[in-house]
């Protein structure tokens, strides 16, 4: 009985003298990729919702609560091979913008009682870098302490992003054209992220290191079959991402990222003969347009050969203004007609 009375006396004293709650991010945390997910819903034809995820991402929270997530955009995974390719080349343009980054500050003071509460909801302001555009977004998130060494941060409700805010409307239009559907111009994003305290078992790679995305999403490895090659060359043609300075066939530094990706596809279709076709709008003399289109097709062919393509499998052809996609009646349409197309011949 004396011991019980002594403990009753001691409990209030311990509560008063106990130190304040420790910083919940003490030691830093690393994202557990296997226990986390990042994805988005898209809506086509007004009523059909489709979910896509990302297969490769990493992240961390430092002891001050600074969080950073890196996402390999070419790891976008719709679970359909050619749809993944469309998303990479037509929408995200991963040959120009390979990665998206999310940064935020989780205030340790707001979460000092997380150990006692177990779960807290707070409005979190994040900075999102996507498609070369940086913007701020505020969203409610739930922070849940799973145990002393694991914490989960997840969206309470989906984050709705306007594609116009990230200069993605042109890519959306290419997707609509390629798939012959209408797509609502918003992205509905959800996050479910689990972090492990540094030193508590194996730690994932730091945020600066993201695995090659296309190697982690659904995609054929090694050599593509004929249908996969044909589909890729059609999509690469639809991207209309190979632009030249006016009246020249000079390949710009900006175009090299696209051509490097194209070279990888060509090299993985070793048994295919591919036509590299140059096209112009109807502005200027037709004879010059024909010559310019030929020079541009040859410039692309030379670049691909330098990247390892077999010269015997590439045919450069100039079409000039003879095969327009659309009428040459507006600036936008003329831009669509100035293009390089890729066609599997055999």
C-alpha cells in the first residue's frame, strides 16, 4: 500500500518535470517507396475516370520538417504500354521535363503532440514544379504516426490542378488528337506517403536520386515487336516536338533531348526500316520547301546514325508542302504542318 501511495504522489511530479515532446522529425525521415503511392485521375468523354500512378519517386523530410519529393515523370504508369508512351511524349514531354518536384515545410511545433494524438490534420502549403512551371498549392493533409519510426502523410481530399497553370494544354490537345477523345483539363492528384526514420532499418535512396522512370513503369524491355515499334513512331510523329529555326535544317540543343529518345526507340527496333519524312507548310516557294524538308529529314537521320542507328535502316525523304495534315489557313495549322514524321516501312 505504501508503494501505491508513493506512485500516486510521484505521477504528477513526473508529468510536470517530463521534458517537452521531442521534435517528430528528429534525425530525418526517408520515403518508403514500397509503402507509398502518387497518382492522379483524368476524366475523358466527360464521365470516364482513369487512374494513373508513378512507378518511380523518392523523398525525405529533414529534422527541420523540410519535405521534398521527386517524381520521375517518365515512370507514369497507366498499365497500358502505348498509353504510357503517349503520356510521356505528348503530355508530360519528358524529353524536356524529366522530373517533377514537390517541396513543403511541416512545422514541428504543430506536430509536437503527434505522439499523443496519433493523427493530425493540417493545411499544408506546397510548392509544385511541373513541366517547367512552379506554383503554390494548399491542401489539407493527414499526418499519422504509425509507430515511433514510421509516419504517414496523405491527402485528405484530392488536389485539383488546372492544366493551364502548368502549360500543359498543348500536350492535352495532342493527347485528345491521338486518342480521338475529349479530356477534362484538370488533374486530380492524390498522395499516400510513408516515411521511415533514418537509422530505423534500411533507408531508401535520397530525394535527389530517382530511378529511371521508363524502366520501372509498364514497358517492354529490350527489343520492341513490330506493333510496339509502329505505335511508338506514330506517337513520336504526333508529338511534333522536333522544331527547326526558320529556313534552316540546324538541329537545336532543345531538340537533342527528343532525338536522343527517338534514337533509343530506333535502336530497339533493329529489324525495321524507318522513313524519316520532312514536311513544311505552304509558306514560300514550293521548290524551296521541298528542298528544306529534305535537308531536315537528312539532318535527323545523320543525328540518329551518330547515336548508333544502322544507316541501312533509315530512309530520309522530303515531302515539302505536298502532304499537309490540315489546311494552311492559320498560324496554328501551319505549325502543325511543319513536322518530321516517322514511318515503319518493313
